[in-house]
């Protein structure tokens, strides 16, 4: 197990100055390079060399850095200055960044100006939104999906040479994805890192370029609109249900771009960016042009998608888990519904959507899961599901607790 670093500890070319914060996957430090430069150093607790995708992750991060430093994105993103391994208890992965002195993040800025007159902050709000989209466009050009956009991950560097007084920079990109290379952890049960109330509907399956557009619209709503729809939700499945039930309303701008027609075009683009289907959203460039008052004609408001029945599994202790797309169900999801889920196979069975409102359960062939029972009968092939059904998996030892969930389709 990797050891925590303490002040004056040395690792690689760095000496630790102080610990800054602890996250679920990494600990961050202020550190000093041997040449005197200060650095923001991240020590990763996940992944570790014990997982089979660790080496792939190292190569993936090196490839990401190479693309960023050789592109315009370098001006708009916090890019690693160093990627290395060091032995500190065990082989441990590190990334180092330039240490940013001063400034604030966009969330702090929004909190600070809540009581300020809109007329005094309107131009600054617009400028932040426009440069934010330039930054997103710069990473999209080299095949990136940020995947964890939120106001806290937009740092505002002081720059008195520009009108807004600040220059936005995207940070926390170590979990970002490359569109042309599969993430090494994909399909390994790790899922995708993100912030629940800023996730797109498809985030849990795999974030797409359109996922960044969805989240960018939420952030821009907070900057320049009267209110943001879907303010608080628990994740991708939750917002997917909300959008199907209540498509995003046409937003109201806090100010104007100077022309009612271009104002309306921007409002339509922001609304379209919150479409349930990724393919119905404008591109980052289309959204940027709308903010400049030059929208492309292809930007249209979303059409309310047809309603899809949601399948919900209800655990023995009352916990619930909704599903809206075909899903391989196994140990990871089972643990969320019952303590007995720990003995399930990694892939136990498939929940498959067959039509707009029909679901079925399928056994997994070729793996080695436990037997699966539907209403007490062993399933050997696809079986239709209906509300009130019971799915169960017998315990691996006599007398042990079985795994079971109820089915609700609505």
C-alpha cells in the first residue's frame, strides 16, 4: 500500500511542502521541484499496480499529455508538467502540475457576485462563458472529453490585460477520455468519474463529446440565465428520467447580446444542448457561435423524446436502482441493493430493453454465474419481465442469505 507523504519527504524530483487535500482516488500536495519551482503534485491511490489496467492507464495519461502540450489547449488547460512512478511503500503513480497562485474557481466567483447588479457583471459573465467554450473546443480538437466539468473545475486566473480581468483554465483532467482510444478501465467495473449534479444522461455508460456540451449548457445557465434546470440530481440515471418527463424549458437570459433575434437563437441553443439524446445537441462550436451572436442554422430546440418505460429493481432492504438502457447486472450493482450481492458473479445476468416499454432478463452464457431464478423458476433463456416479478440468486452455501430483488416497470 502506498504511504502518505509528509512535509520534507522526497519523491522523484520533488520535496513535499504541505498536504492540500485528500480525494477518493488521489492525495494532492504542494511540492517543490529541485530547480525551485513550486508544483501541484497528485499521488494516486487508484489505480494501483494491482489492477490489470494500471500500465494501460499510465500510457493513456502520457498520450493525453502529449496531445495537450502540442495543441492550443495548452493555453486553456492545466496540463501535467511531469508524469512518473515512484516507490513509496509500493509503486505509486504521480502527476505534477504548475502550482497556480491566486485566482478563484468559477463557483467561488458565482457565489461572490450573487448580490451584485447584473448590469455590472453581465459582460464579465458573457466573456467567461465564451472563453470557457473556446477552452472546450480546444480539447475537443485533439479528441478529448473532459467528463467532469463543473464550476469548481474552471479556475479563473487573474489577467488584467483582458476585459474580464480573469482567464478561465480547465483543471482536473486526469479522468478525461480520448474519443479515439478506449479508456483502459472501460468494462472493468470502475465506471466513469463525474459529479452527480453535472452528469449527462449517458455519463454512466460512457461520456461522449456531446456529454461535455450538456454539462457546459448547465454551467452557462448558471452564468447568464435566470435559473438552471435540473439543479440537483443524483446521477446520470436520475437526470435521464427527469429529462424524459420534463424536457428543458426555454431559458431566460439575465442580459442581452444586443439583439432580440440573436438572444432567441442563444436561448434555443442552450435549450437544445440539454436534449435527452446526445445526437440532438449542438456541437461545442455551434454553442460558441450562438454565444457570439452568430449561430449556425442547424441549432434547433429539442423535440420532446418519446417516453420510455423505466425498469426499477427494489432491494430486500428497500433500496432502488432504475435502469433505462440494456445493462449487464452483476456484483457491483448487486451490492448497491443488498449485502447478499457480494457473492454474485461479476456479470450475473442481462437486463435488456426490447421495445419502448418492454424488458426481459437473459442469462449470461459462457461465464460462471450463479443460477438465476425468476419467480422461483430457473431461467435458461430470455424471459419477459413485468411489475411484481421477483429475481433471485440462491446463496452459494446452504443456509446463506439469497440475493433477491423485486421488479417495477413504470
